[in-house]
């Protein structure tokens, strides 16, 4: 029985974009055992997952370095056949290189990739302009077929039951927050959109606990009736279950767009400082991209975004017109 470990300890969105690797391994080698190494907090993405044997978590907040060496010891004891490192960080490169796995796989941009048995070239916004899921699948192309696959998560019947109470009339989901300021559609632009949306729709504001304050601000400032703040009240899988039956979800270039893709939910992604050509766009059948119509000399300003606009004007967000969003409905 072949044993795999997939390593992705970055954000929830990055984890979701590795699920095609899991799906492909299971499809090609059905009797394999597949484990995941994730950052603590992201394990709930895989609650009740049908194809996973074990989920290993790394607590990066408390005792980060002590926990790192505990992880390394645990991984070595497992004697994996394959360790597949989807990240390009030194720390996970170390875990991979010292894993005692029979085959170590990762991207050539990892600073310790010289110790991997199989390295794959990683290029963002290159001439091939491929999506991140296909970049990740290149890591296993030698042991699986070359089929492109979509992200997949598995909300349970309980997750759908928990959100059924919110589905009594047509609704929209809005995920207004992002970890990066320049990837986040500005609050005043969200408010303009919320005020313009037909009252035939209920609007649910979704996100994590840390997004609750922003969602409350949008509700109170917009003065919108029929809007509810669900930030921090739903799990990842419950949020996906809610998005699945929405008329549309409006999101930033951040994790909620990948949640939508993973359940094939209709989604519209607003790209501010980043661009779809980086390969992180939505993949649902009903996917829409909103971005500034004009070319900006400073866009894109970075792969991940910044805490503030480097040029101090943030035109890539403020020059998006409200009509572009409304046209989707």
C-alpha cells in the first residue's frame, strides 16, 4: 500500500488548491493512504473527508519551533513512500528533505529542493499562464494521469442542514475581507454595491471571526434591510454549503473564491492589485472576474498584495465601476 504525505501549511485558499492532487492520487491509486500536513486551523476543511487517512497539524502560533521538530520526528516515523511538498518555503523544504520518505517531491523554487528526488519548475504568469491547480498537479504527473482536475471539498449533509435556515429566499453571499489590503475591495465600494442590489435578495456577509467587525460596518453603514452578518458563525464547510445554493457570491481574490470553486458554486471574484494571469482565479462553471478596465502602469504590484497601496492611490480598486458588479445579476 503506497503512503503519501501532502504538505501545504499556508492559508486555507492555498490548501483548497491542492485538493486536485489528493483527488488525482486517489483516482489513480485507490488503495493508497493519503495524509495531509496543514497549519493548525485549516484541518476543518477536511472534516469527514472520504479519501484521507490522517491530518497532521502544525501550530505556528504557539511553540512554532518546538512543534516543528515534533512534526519532523512524527513524519520520519511514518516512513512515507512519497512526500509531496506543494510549498516553496525553507521550513517545509527541511521537513521534506529530512522526512526519510522513499521519494521526495517539490518545486524547484524551494530553497532545499536540491535534496528532493523529483523537482518541478514553478513559474507564475509565465508564457504558459496556467492555473495553480495545474502547477500543483505537475508534482505527481509521473505517478498519475495528466488529467486536469478541479478543487473539491466535501460538505456533509449536516453542513447543508446547518445552513438550510438561510435559504428560504434568493440570496447573495459577500466575502468582503482579505488578509491583504490591496487585494480587498474597499468598504465604501462594497457599500455602494450593497445599496444598489435589489431588495429581492437577502445578502449574507461571510468570513472568519476577524472579519465580523468589517461585516458589521458594511451592514450598519449601508442601511440595508435583509442583510445578515454570518462572519465567524460558520465553519469552512458550512460556508461552502451556503455558497453552493447562492444566486451569486461576490468575493476578493482570496480563500472564499476557492471555497466556491470546490463546490462548484457561482462566484464573482474582484481582482484589485493582483491579476487572473497569476493563476489563482475562480474555477466554478459559473465564474466571473471583475477588474479595472484600463491598463495601470503599477498593476500588478505584487503576487500577494500589500498592507497599503505602494502608489498611495489604489486606483486598481477604486476605479472599478459598480455597474460591473451589478451586471452579473
